[in-house]
C-alpha cells in the first residue's frame, strides 16, 4: 500500500529555489521557536504552535488536517509511528509535495490529511475533506481581503456553495468498478483512486496551494491569484450584489481561456439597467467574450459563456469554446459536443424566426433561451442539449426570471471600446425600423463611418 511509502527530504529540497527554501526555513524557525524545548532535542513544532501562527486565517479543522498530513510523513521509513511534533525534514518534504509535487506525490500527503488511519479511506471522509478544503479557500480569501470585489455569501437552497463545489469535485473521482463517490457511504478509496482524482480534478491541488500560501503566508509570490479570482469591475457609483459568490466565480473562471480570467466587467444587469431586451442588446453586443447568468424564480442559477462578441443577426454565431453551466442547485460545466455549431444566437425585429438570445439546441428548443419578451425563457433538453450535452438547467422547462447579468471577461480591446462610438440604431434594428416607418431620417448618416461589423 503506497500510503506507508517513505519519502526522502534530501531528494526533494532542490525543487525549491534558494530564496524559496530560505522562506520555508524561516517559517519553520518561527514555528519551532514558539515553544521552549531542550537544546539537545531535535527542532520541531506542535499543533498548538501551528494554530497560534495561523490564527484566524484558516478554520481550526483545516489547520489540524494539514498538521496531521505533515506529521504522518515518514521521511526515513524507519519510524514506528507518527510523532506528536513535526520535524524540519517532515515540514520541508510536505511543502515540497503539496506545492511542487506531481499527482502521485500530492496524493500521498492528501491521503494522510483525509484519514488518521492507514489503508483505504471512506467515501464520506473524502467528501468531508473536500468540503473543508473548499470552505477554507473562501475563508482565507476573505480573511486576507483577496476577494477582489466578490462576496462570500450563503446561497439559498439545500446545498451551500461550498457543498455544491465540493460535490462537483468529488463527482470527478472514479472508483474501482465505475462506482460513483456520491453513492453508498461504505465505498472505499485507495491511494491509486486518490492519485487519479488529484490528476483528474486539478482544483483539489490548486485549492490546497491557496490554503497553504495564504493561510501560512508562505511563498505567496508564486501564487497567481489574479487568474484564480478575477477582478470584479462595476460602476462605482451604483451598488450591485451579484447572484454569484467568490466560489462560483472561481469555478466558472477556471473554464475560461486563460487570457480571459483576470477581469470581469459588468455589461448588463436587470437590477441596474431594467427588464428590457433592447437594453440587453444595446449593452452586450460587440463587447467581446462574456458570461451570461440567470437566476430563475425557483432559485436555479445557470448560464453560458459566449466566446465571441454578440451580434444581432438571424444566424448562429460563436465557436466550440462556448459552454453552458449550472451553479445552483449543483455546479457543472457542459462543453461542445461537436454535433452542430449552434453555439450562440441573438436576434430581434424578425417575423419568421425567433427573437431572443439563445445558446445550444435549435430554434424554439434551446439549451438556454431568453425571450425578447424579457423575463421569460426556456431550457429544453430531452434528454440533453445537442450542442452542449447539457440537461435542463432551469427548475421548469419554461421559466421566468427576475435576475440576469452579463459580464465581459478579459481586457477590453480597442475594438470593443470603439463600440461606445456607435449609435443605438446600429445595434437596435427595432429602433431603426420605427424611425423609418415614422418618415424620419437618420441625420447622422453620411457624417460618420459605417461600422465594419454591421
């Protein structure tokens, strides 16, 4: 059983750069100097010393898990059992495995953090461990004031956002025989299963890194929080509470192209800009990739990622980078199947084809649809959407909603910023038609260049 495998600290120390190793050593010195010990005793630190150092930055149960994982690391293969204190070699090896190791190495320590007993661990133990890790991420980001504008809040419904994200991570685990972790509690996971899970669900290792970096204030310069938690950009003059919390933002953001993960700019909110499809079209077209988000009357939160700028036109648009997602009551992302190219659709002012915003499926049968009669929509999937293989995202197939948000992701390019020079008549065919029917002319015609993308 790999759980009892011994580790060699000497072979791992080169993984840290000299400056990093010096920082590791300084933290160990601070922890081991916190208690009076005999000068002849090997330097080490206790759980209490670690808790005192961390303070309120991490939940106590997470500090205990980290301590248990470190103290049960056998660096020589000769110890008869774990001691009550952590040596410098154990500390260095553990940090090297958790922060620099591969999936096999990380799983060795993670397995010790999950359970205090040797051998396979119970499925319920894995679920509790995952919930502790996810909860600790939200906790430490809030404590260190690294939420970047997002809120840490309790979501309505039977599952909290912590439980929903933990359940999603656990769903990526494959047990022997193809059984699912969410099944009977008697199911057990051995080291091979945990190793495969750490490889399959990189969020597990990433979240542990955040907990260590931010909780211990260790090697923080090597953690790129900007691509983990995007900066929230909203008009400072208006207060706005998104339906998303920091954990759901982290989850969605991790599925975006890497170059689009650092900034989210609010383009449209039904709360701020009104329940108007014309306002929606006017504010989201020609603004680059964006995230569309809805909360229906039953509390289901879901949406989609549009990889290209929205355009008002009677054809499908977008590419296979688009996806649909669910946040509540469960978290999941649904990517392109390759069955068709019905990724994005935005139209209004037509009499023979649907008017509204859609993603996936086909006319009148979209995976996600917002009708031109704003406040109404549908999510039809029997059994799944052909474009994204997504199930019904809303509580009811035909749903009503009060809250809708659209966030531009990534940095605004010169092309997107140029949108601000366009007339509303360029992006709202209905307004243009009404002007022409009334017999009035567009005085700006001939005085400005026609946008290239019209």
